[in-house]
């Protein structure tokens, strides 16, 4: 993603250099560069959000596994105790 952004900035800089004294074209190119940079920042932030969400999903899955394992162990112990109490 950063290579793409750098490429866009480099191309925009070449565009500015080619425009020489054309203020309107320079301003347009600068505005487009700003827009591309903002879009790149948005994409990078969205990518980070997706990675964080994926990490949260993994954490939730691990917590669910732990809770299920603990509940199953407790249920098994309860059954064992009930059987033990019935056989006394």
C-alpha cells in the first residue's frame, strides 16, 4: 500500500514539474495528490481496523473454547459426583 502511495506522489510531483508556471494545473494536481493521500490513509486505517477485528475474533474464539472446556469439565465432575452419591 505504501509503495502505491509513494508512486502516486512521485507521479504527481512529475505532473507539477511539467506544469511549470500553470498555477491552475498545479493547484489541481496538488488537490488530487492530497485526495490520493487521504484515500491511502483511509485504506491503511481500514486495513488496521480489519486486522484488529480479526484479532478480537481470535481472542473471542479462544475465550469461548476455554469456557466450553471448563463447563464440560464441571459437568463431567457433576455427573461423576452424582453417580458416586447414588452408589453409596
